[in-house]
C-alpha cells in the first residue's frame, strides 16, 4: 500500500534551468505531470541532483524530451520506493525550451517528522 502523498511543487518557468523543488525532509517523488500549455511542440528537461543544484546532462532524468502542443505527460512510480528518492537538501530542476510553455507538477511523500525523534 502506498503512503498518502501530496503536491510537492508546481512551476511554470522561463526557458532556463531552474529549481522546481528542494527537499527539507527525505522525500520520494512519485508522480510528475508535465503539461505543454502552448499551441506548438516544445522540449523539456527534468533534473535530479541529490547534493546540490547542478542541472545539466550529468543530472538529467529526462533530457530535451519533445512534448506536442496542448499535451500532458505523466510519469508515475509503479511501486513503493520506485520514485525519485531525495535526501534533505536534494533538488529537482526543470527546463522548458520556451518561456512559460510548460507547467511541471510534482507529487510525492515525505518522511514523517514524528519518526525523526
């Protein structure tokens, strides 16, 4: 059974690599929704850096992936523990090929603060 998750972040960035989410607790990103809100195809990249904010080919999880106009793509972890595991301070970065063309939404679960005592 999966733990109850929530929306972690939602961004609609400009056409440069930027931080979408930085974990303050251990986190598992279990779903990513990528929505092209424009009338033309664009590309996007998603990055996961577990110890900083390097957003390039070395940390890419999806690199310059094409998405058609007015289309939504969803990435889903198909089992518990199959998502992006993030330590405290890790970050997820995104980069669309055009300004304000894509909305990225991240869902997941975080550690229970009560378990840290």
